[in-house]
């Protein structure tokens, strides 16, 4: 309102100047119209550009691939221990059934212990234990992160796929793809303490699995079941099932209690962990599966196998838009994040490599919300271009000038 009042005051000055021009009333009216129109456009555009510039100045460097690790073979699952800064890569190849251990400080391979048909990988940074799914053998392989040697093997279901750990309870969850259940392992004793049945459907599910350590809830992506199962970590029972079409990967933001699910068709579904209600979907790239969340930066990472890239999406309750798109190797299939260093590790299954991305606390993409969440908001790479209080004030100021000018002209006509 103060802006509008100030513009009205200036408008009176402009009108006095206009009425000092000699000529007929029609000529004066045309001048008034021109002045009001110019003020309307200039006020709104200048103030909107000011808002755009402020957003552009706030943008930080874009996430960028800073290294490529090539000493891998058909890499699939991947995990990071943020405490030791080691990366574990499952080489899912008949000719090279190993786990590649990488020193993330130098991006060099330090060990390659043999593990049969490794697929999913997870790490407990508290105990420094590494867990690898033996896909064909139906086992969970346990490794000592200090020596990077195999400690033991635990029998689970058939075709174990995804692995997740709750560091708070020291429980490990293994999604068994064809036995359609979840094996729960006690990390202290390396024994199966529960088998969650049923999960998902009759075949080819579950695949991805993720844990919210804050709520002690576990989420499984049931591909053929078109659903996500919610498991109570205290009772090891399914407490809810959320309908989600063809889910593949799962990630959790424990701070906002949001669950992110990649799906066939290039879509990510977002679930409210408090109510288990699906909130909305938003489009991503082609053939997305791997997904991870960085709690230190509030960034979501989605690997698009069909586009050979990773989308970095800022998320603070709603996804920021547009994403930063980072080209990687051929067909990214796994993602792991070290929140301490901002490094993101991506396994490229076809090009036999791991892309190392350096992320930043506020990537190019700003704070504009995704168009499906807030349709009025859009953005360009140069900064935010969105309806703002400044832009609206500029338009309102121009309108106030027009109204003031018309009022002055009407009063002058009555006084004659």
C-alpha cells in the first residue's frame, strides 16, 4: 500500500505537467493514456526484473562430474560410508563377481573382495559393516568395513535385490524379488529375526527398499504389485499399503517425512510419511530407477537410465524447479550420497564406470516450486522468473497512476 500511495503522489505531479501542455482536451487525454501505459509497463517490468536479479545472484555453482572411476565391471548397487569416506560398488557380472572398494578421497580402488552375484549394497556407518545382496545365491553377505573382508553370509529369500539399514536399531532389510518378502536381519547377531510376508505381489517384487530411521518405518517398492508397502520396524509387520504404479526405487527424507518413489513412465511419486497418502507426482527423465536423498543439502537425486543423466532437485517440502541435469555414463542404475562431502556416486551399468558428482548447497535451479505443485511458478536457468510481491506492486503502481490521471482529468473537466 505504501508503494501505491507513493506512485499516486508522483502521478499528481505528472498530471500537473501534462495539463500545462496547450491544446485540446482530446490531445491531453492521449498524453495521459501514454504516460499511464508507460508507467504501468515500466513499473511492473522493472520491479519484476529486480526480483529476477536477486534470485539469479543467489544461485550457486551447478553440480558437476569431477571424476570417473573405470575399474568396475557391470556396476549395479553402490553405497557410501560417510565416516570412513569409502565407496562400495557391486560388480554384477558373471565374469567378475566382486565388490570394488574405493577410497573416496583419491577416487582410487583399494580392494576388490570376491562376492557372488552382488547386486544391492548398504552400509551401517555406526558399526562399519557393509551388506551386499547375493542375488543368485539368496544370501546377504556381511563385510567388515575396517578390513573390507567378508565376515559371514546370511541366508535370505530368493533373488535378493535391494538392501537398507536402520543404524538406530542395527537392523538390515533385504527385499527378496521373487519370494516376495522382506528378510529382517539383526546386525548384532547376523541372523534373520523376521520375514515380512506378504509384501507386494505374486512375482517380481519388492525391488527397492528404504528406511526412515526417525519413524522406524521401512518402505518397499513392489513393482508388479503397483504399490509401496509400509513396514513397522518395531513389529516387523506391514502396517499400510500405498497404491503407486510400477514403483522401482525408494528414498526417504527423514526431516520432512517424505518418501520418494521412482516409477516406470518417467515419474516420481511423493508420499506423506505421516499419513501414507500419495501427495503428488512429478515428471523426471526416461527410465528412472535409482534415487537418493541428501539430508544435509535437502537435494533429491534421480538417475534416468534412458537419458544417461542425473537430475538434482532441491527439496524443502516441495520439489524445486527446474532441476540441475548432470550428464553421466551409459544407463545409471545406482546412486549413493556422502552428505559430509557433497559427493554423489553413480554406477553406470553399460559403460562400466562410476561418475563422481560434486554437489553444492544451492544448485542452479533456485527455489521455484515444481509446476505441478505451484502452476503459476516458472523459472529459467538465469534465475527465478516468478510472480512476486515486487512485480505485483509494480503493476498496481501503474494502475494507480492510470486511475489518478483519469480522476484529475475528470475534475478538470467539471471545473471548466
